[in-house]
C-alpha cells in the first residue's frame, strides 16, 4: 500500500508539473514515511482485533513478533522524520497537510469511524487524499481542476476497494463485531454500492476530457482498466462469492496505478 500511495503521489505531482528530482524525492520520502507511520499506528490500535481475524493474525503486532512499545517508537520516529522532510523540503504547507492526514486517518477513521459506522470508509476517504494534496502543493502550483480530478478518482476508488475486501471477508468481520457494510446491509446491497462507485470511475474521464484537462485516449485506457472490475461486480451481484469479491479487491489496486500513470501521459501529450 505504501508503494501505491507513493506512485499516486508521484503521478499527481507530475500532473501538476514536476518540481525537480531533489524536491520530488524529499516530498515522496516524507509521504512514504508518514504512510508507514500511519499504518503502524493503525496496526497498534487494531492489534487485538487483528489477532482474531485469519487474514490479519499473522501481522507482526497481532502475532506477537513485534512488541507494542517498539511499534509505537517506530511510528513516532518515522512520522517525525516524514514531517521533518516535508518541512525542510516543500515547506510549511506540506507539513500541515501531513499532520492533517495523520489526524484524519488515525484519529478520525481508525479510532472514531471504523469501529462504529458501516459508512466509515466513505467518510474516511478524504484521509487518503492528503498525500495527493502534499504532492501537488510541493510543486508550487495553485490547486486546480486537475487536482480535483485526481482526488475524485481516489475518493470513489477507496470505498469500492475496501468494500470488496469486506465482502471477501464478511464472515470474519461479522465474527469479530466490526460493523462493515456487508455485515450491516448485506452482501448484495454492498455489491450494488461497489458497482455504483465503479460506474462513476468508468465515466469520470469523460468530464476530464470534456473540460480539456486530459487527452481523449484517457477514456479508452480507463475503460480497459475499469471494465474488468465492473464485470466482477456484476458477477458478484449475480451470485455473491467471496472469491469474486477477493479478485475485485486484488485488481482494484493495479487499476488505480494504471489510471494514474495514464493521467500523467494524457496530461503531458
């Protein structure tokens, strides 16, 4: 996941206007460290829950291979290092965005929303936008419709990505009492929501092309990358299956990577 965030951030930075190797390197390193810190804190806070789920029981904290105190020290060190890099490189604005992203993901999403609300991933999706905002801000360019487009892609991708995982592991979430959408609203209702978000992603490039942000062939690339996900979502609705949902989850990450690489090329041609 760290590599995906770095790739998406690099692509967003390139869409804005590449700021040079040194500035880009410092910014991306800062983002990577903050994502690593947030993931470690998430693992620390959810270690007891992870221990009770088959998918996550082998994680270092859940399995006992890593002591909680050491995880906290690691999280503090890498988070501080990330913030220092952002302050020393792109500057105060990126530092504040980095702090905002940590608070939004760890404090708002992990602690407050996820344990209580089936729609938590929708309300928590903005936390995933902070790396994009940091990357764009590092270029010195003002925020623009192109940045909005990049953020919309991630915003609509996040619920489809997580709910696909939740559908694949619905029984585990039900057993441990986490109120994810499949547990609360059922598999077909969740599958329908996933399909809606994927359909938004399918047509979103039309707006990007119509407004002159990107070249027309972006629509073709997005169709090729998104249609397999739409097909899997339709297949799941026709006959809910954990394996279908798992494939949908597995392919959603590469989809995001392909789309953001295409954004860079479609912007620059």
